[in-house]
C-alpha cells in the first residue's frame, strides 16, 4: 500500500474511473495476474497496480488522460514475448495497457494498397487474412508472430519476414494513430490531413517515423496503416554450410547486397546443434537435387553440380556454421533465377546443403513459443546489435575476449552461449549472442508456453548466482556493442540509447518527449527517458 494518503486516494479514484469506463471485467487488479503481465521473458519489473483492456482508441485516450491526472504511469503491452524490459513497469504506480481486445482489421483497401489494423492484431492473423486475397505487407512479422502484435513490433522495430529486402518492421509502415501523454489523439502522414486516407507516409516531416521503435515512450499506438503488395506465388529455400565465422559473415554480406531474400538467418555451432549432420552420400545427393531443381536450365545445372563436385564432401564435413535464405518470385523461373544468383555469390565462401531448415520455416513462419526455454529446458536470453559489415570482425574479436575472461565462472554456473545472425536489407549485419543457463521459470515463461510443453522439459532449481552473472555479462556485451557503434532494435529499458549520444541529438529527443508527454507518464524509463 502506498504510504502517501493523497496518492492512495488518487489511486483508488483512478481505479473506480477505469472500471466505470471499461467495465470491471476489463480492469484487473489481482496481484498475481498483474505480476504476470509485468514480467517479460527475461525478468520482472515493478508489479503494475492494474492491467486494463481497452476496446477502442477512445478508451485508450481516456485511460491516458485519467492516469496522467492521477500521476500514474501508463505502459502499453503487446504480445508479451520481449526480453528488454520494454513493458516491464519501472514504477509501482503504473497502469499496464493490454491491447489484446483491440484486434480488428479496420480496413483492407486493395485498390489503394493499404490495410488499417488495430494494434492488438497479431501478425499471424493479419498474414492469414491477406494471404487469402493473394496479398501481404512488405514486412509481415517476426518468428513469434503467433503472439507478437503489430503495435508491439512497431514499438520494438522487429525483424524477420521481409527484412532481407524491406528492413525492419517500421520501414514500410504508412501512418499511425497515436494517443499522446495528455490524451490527445493524433494521426500521421496523409491520415492526418483533411479529406485524405492513410495511403501515404511522406507528407511533410515524417511523423510516422517518430513513433517507430519508441517502446511506447512517445505515445500509445492504437491503429496502424501498412502498405500492401502482391504475394509472390513461388517460394524457395537455400542453405549453405561454412567452416568458420569469417566465411559465414562474408557469405551473408555478399548475399545481402543482392537484395533478393524474404528473410535469412545464420547459426553458430551451439545453435544449429548439429543440424547439418555428417555429409554422407545421401546428403550429397539431396544437395545435388536441390541445386538441379533451382538451376536456370540444363547447362547452369551441370555447371553448379561440377562446382559442388570440386568442393567435395570433405568441405561439408567441416561445415560448423550454417546460414539459410528464403526467396520468393512471381513464377518458378524468376524464383530459380534469384536462388541461382544467391548461390553464385555464396559459393566462394561455403558449400550448399539441403534446404530443410528454410523449407520448414516457410511452411511454419510463425512457430509456437516453445523457444521461451531452450530445447533442453534452460533459461535463455539474447542480446543483439546491428553493425555495419566493416565492423563485424572487430566486434567478434572483442566478444571472444570477453567470453574468455568469464570462462571459468560460466562453466561453474552452467552457463553456455551461442549466436544467431541476420542481415537487414542490404546494409546491416545483426549479431545476436545468446546465453543459456540452468534456472527456474518465471511467470511469463510458464504462461507463454504451449499448454503441456513445460511438463516435457527438465526442471531446474533456482540459480540466482547464474542469473546474476548472465545479467552482468549482458550489460558487458551491450557495452562492447556500443564501443563498435552498433544500433539496436528492441531497446526497451535495457540498451543504453541515450548514453554517449551526441549532446544536441540527446537534447532534441528529450525535448520531443517533453512535447508529446508533458508529465512524463508514458512508459517511464523506456529509451532512457
């Protein structure tokens, strides 16, 4: 209970006002349930005083206005699968907005090429709806799209499907409807102009961009207009093995610059867990068939097979890193041509292997959230940074040195590490170190897992010492990223967004925060604000 009587009275009044506005069933005050919603995959924030479930933009505006008047923070929450404290409240006196009721597709305008959705729509739902009409959005979701919402992804600048060509989630967003810190509703781009519709982002200063990647610190998004495009009919996968990281990074860089893939991802030995297997006769035959199927004709097919033969199966035996690409095309010929082009730039760096991994990924683009724990039941947490290609090698050298400094402690506390990689559009390399360690569950992990799955995994005792070392090393790796000039996506309250920023730039960001959120009640602590 709050020790300040005036604050306690304001808090009680606010809860009554919210219940009158939304109905008591949409204002959750049970401490255990509030704890679940205040916890991300990695850890808990302060437990919110209530979780509210608005049903409209007008509801959100009222919630923000009433909360600001009471001096209570407002924190928006999407699908709940993040891990950088983005929606974990920094203050006990917080209202957490659960957007799950705001899940309608408001307008699908095929002729003008846009779709308007409420922020609680999941990417899986949107993708299924658009696929039935032969359409898609350029970016169409992260791997966690069964749970991840459109609003949450735009607040976090997420990546995956469409990233190989179109970049992060916010880059092809047209317009947004946002509630500011005083309860005013604004619309950006052409959506904010008289007599217009949300078909165009570029109308004067890019106000849409202001609210991309903001973690809810600058406004609470309520609806979003996304650009539409035709969905290509043919999709193919391509997989390569690499003997070392240098070869993988060079291959992924070369492939990225072609701008041809829907998505891509690379895995180090710890993450791929032997998926390439031993390159026996059957594997070599599968690889040859995959190459032949996607070649541009008989002569091209023969040429590619000869290259594979020269490389020999011995190279595949040493392929400890792997990377995978998914390519789409208007028809079979155009898709094969794109795959062939990627193959030609990858062959100097690695050897082709059967495209099992990208085939499965394309068949199931949004996987159930089994990965909130490792395949053997450990806790896990990633850290990431986006680097220019020229700085990846130096970062990796410093990272290896950092791991070596902590090797004995990690071994004692049963902490292991791996890494996943991705290229973003044609100009950035995403490096994502991952920690795994034996530890108990938190409430969010148990809630997000598919029903019954937890019972199939080993159960580990609480490991607070291991957890503390992981947290220390997470911050250490974030510092290394900063020394190498990395950018970050899911900034939340973890990444040092303002630290070290050029002073005039930092002042501008703080002034923008003051303008859109005068009482600083929108997700305090997000972006370091």
